[in-house]
């Protein structure tokens, strides 16, 4: 089969590798669509993991084969995948800090080599614990590229729930790339008034179309703009879907005392900012972080995607066939005007 294989830092190449074999309790999925995620881009560009691997974890497809004992799914059924699922019984699962569970940290989907997602391949082997608790049936009428959003929507939903967003609050979403636009929609779904910022005009326009009450250029005086919209207080909550000192400083400056600031986008070592702890402490502002998906919101995330209450297909701006996966990753890695979500398709998407 064809697959985009990571061969070292900055090196990705499409080549022929064996179709993975499955064992009891496992499935083989024929991939229809796989979203290109910023986390995988970082792993490729920074060489964060030893090669070879096949990345891609925002995956949807058709069950091609089932192993002995599989009863949840049948051949020909359409499925969306999570690649991490916790054990449910360890200390961290007891805290609902699932991403810190040792079982959760094991990748449960692979196209070969060390499990790393595997969605950028024609076929993916789905290990038994993912078959049982991390595979989601896809209803008729839902496109594969929509179903591939189940995992990223889950991660954003987890962040929004951790932030405690509710009706009547004002939420600042910093950055309106694919993740920022999902956060904007989810904050609106929970009843908040959303103020969105970005430096690209087409992203601001898309943000307004998807529910932001106000969207303006992040290169302006964000704190002044936000305070002008909130009777001088500032936002109740800020969601950081952009990295860097300027974005962090804007979130701190534009939020009211006792606000919550959620850092979402930092996922690899070395992504740092300098914080004035005295100012944060005296204003009682809480800095929270959120990473990866949660089984607690797995069903709701799928429902929001499948019902189109969260509009994901409008985020897809580029579709590439598998043989152009290197170009797909390069396009997603250098976002600019007209570039939002990039999806690798294998037909039928």
C-alpha cells in the first residue's frame, strides 16, 4: 500500500509499505480521509520522535477486515477513530486527567512501524482497545472529511468544558485557524459571546460567519477593544489557539480580574512565554492548559460533528491525494491567506 512515511527530521516521503496485519480483537480500516494536524507537523519538522513512522490521527474510513472476536463493527461499516484511549482505572483516570494515563499515551492505530496514528496511508491497523472504546460509527450522509474532525473537535470541546464556558460570558479566542474556529463555534454553542482575533482578514471573515460576535485584527490594541465591548472589565475567559509572547500577553491584558486563560496550542518542548506572575497573582487570573481528547466528551463531540451543529466542512480549504501528502503537510505548515484545514483523501471523501 501507499503511505507517507516519516524518515527523519523534516523528511517525509510517500512510498510502498506492507499492508498491516491484524490480530484478534483488531480491525483493518481502509482510510478515506485524514486531517493534517499541527501536532504531527511539529513532530516531523522538529524530529521529536525516532523514525520510521506513519503519522496522521484525524482519521475516518471503512472497515476492510475484522479480527477474531470483533463484534462492534462489520466489514464495510464507516468509522472515525481516536488514537488514544485511557485505561479508566489508574490514578490519573480517577482524576479524569486521561491524557496522563500510561495506557492513553500508547498510540492505538498504526499503518506499520511504531504506532503513530497511521492515517496518512491507505490502510490502518486499529488495535483492540481502540476498537472497543475509541472507534465511532459514522452515520450515512456524513462525509469522510467531516468524520475526520471527530478527534480534533473532541480536543477543543475538552478545552471549552475545562474553561467553564457558559451562557452570558464573554470569551476571547486568540487565533482563528482551524482550531481557533472550532473553539469559537464551541464557545458559541455553550452560549458565550465570542470576541475573535487573528492577523488574516479571510480568517476574521470566516470567524464572523461561524458565530463570532466581533472579530478584529490582532495587531491592534486588543485589550482596549475587548474592554470597550465589556463595560471596561475585559473578557471572562481567553482561549489561546495561537502561540507566542504577543498572543499570551494579549490574552492576559484583555481579560478581567479573576478570569481564566486557557493555553491550548503548546504541544512540544521549547514553546515558552515570559509571564508577570505578580500581575497574574494580584489579579487572581488563572492560567489553565488543555491537551488532547477526553473520553468524557467523546459522544458529544461526535454528535456535534455528525449533526453539523459544529460546522467543520467549511474549514476545509485544501484536499490532496495521498501521493501528494508531502505537499499537504507543507501547505498546512505554512498557513497564509486562503489556507485553513488541509485534508489528505483516499477517494470517497
